[in-house]
């Protein structure tokens, strides 16, 4: 599923950034990303930028260690 992201705030008016799970790059508002729960544990949201998705760069779940393309 491809989505456009909005930059969330932390409730104090400070902008929180979304970070690509594969390359750790900040994802700017409006960039097309893919967002899905970890296929193994389902507890962590995996966020991938368009470039990492296109290049099939691997990602790793920080909670359970699952790695995917």
C-alpha cells in the first residue's frame, strides 16, 4: 500500500519526523512511502521510502530482528 504521509506532532507543537527503516533517512512530508506492521511480530510499524523500496533494500525490525527485502 502506497501512502502520502503527514508530519505528525508530539502534542507540544513540535514536529516529529518519520524515518525510513531501511536507510534511516528522514522522510519529508508528502513523499510516497510504504508503511506496514512487521510481518513477524506485528508490533512495530515498518516505514520504507520510495528509493529503498525500488532498490529492494533490506529492513530489520528493531523489536524482533526480522529482516526483509
